[in-house]
């Protein structure tokens, strides 16, 4: 299974925010830059994460992004299910429907495999994702040249 770019960026944004220090609130533009993702794409992701209650976004001077308590403890499997949607792994009924649709066993097997993928991610939280060595690496990505000396 392959995750959409949207889900990939959402997970990276959450991971980056999970390692921010108290009082630090990076902007969407800063997170986009550190994660090497276009700002417009990151802004859409942040809006969705805010809607889900995982990220708090404050505007203006002193504003920025912060991970909520729900964001820290969110199940990665649940989040991926939410962001990816309930669609099938393959498109069987599109513009050119598969001729095997009426008696296909592959579709059910792929659904079960997809659910097994999500189930494997269910026990993981965003906090788990930033345990060492990932967390220190993420912190290092945000450090400017003056912070490395």
C-alpha cells in the first residue's frame, strides 16, 4: 500500500511539532521549509489537522503551530485511516470497470491486507514516532547555522 502525499506530509508535520520545545511555535512556512514540502500543500495539511483537533494554529505576532494533547496521543493507524479515506486499494469500478468485478477474490484480499496495514499502525502514537533516533534528527533539521556551533 502506498500513502498519499497528503498523509505523508501530515505525519511529518505532526512529528515535527511533537519535538518543539515549550514556548516554541513554528509557523506553517517554517515547518514546510524544514520538511522540504511546498508551503501551499503544508497549509492545506495544517488546516485539516487543525479541523481534526490535532494541531492548534495561532495567527499574528507570537502565533504559530502547536501540537494538541490529542495530537500527541493520536493513533497513527486511526490518523492514516482518516486521511486516506475508506477507498479500495485498487479501483475496480472506475471509467473502465474491471471485467472480474462480479466474481473477484482479489478485491477482498486487498481490503483485508489494507486493514492489516492500518491495524499494525494502530498502537503507534505520534509521540512513539519521535522517539530516538527520530526526535533528535527532527530537532536538528530545525536548527539554523548559529544553533549548530
